[in-house]
């Protein structure tokens, strides 16, 4: 899941549970096939700050655990 990425790592979204993901995140490009990059982690580990489809998005750890990814080797 994207919650297990390390700072600077990129991954491609493989699957997600549409029911548990906020609509705004889907609208900003949080869809299967798009690449995400972990930019920053908040001091207490929540939220996580990502670059998704050229949008910077803060995602709660609870939500990040619902988004499955595959590491992007590019």
C-alpha cells in the first residue's frame, strides 16, 4: 500500500476500494495506473504528503492503507 512507501519512492496505483477513498482524492488523480510519489511524512506519521498526477495531496494514514501499489522502477 502507499502507506508503506519510503520518502522519495514512486509507485503505480494498482487497486483501491472506491467506497473507502474520498471522492476528492479520486478527482485529483488517485486512480489505478497513476504514479504516486511520497514527498513527506508528518512528524507523528500521519498524514502522508504525496505527489499524485502533478497534484500535491495530504492523505491520512488510514486512507493510505486502502490504496494498493506496485513500485515504479522509473
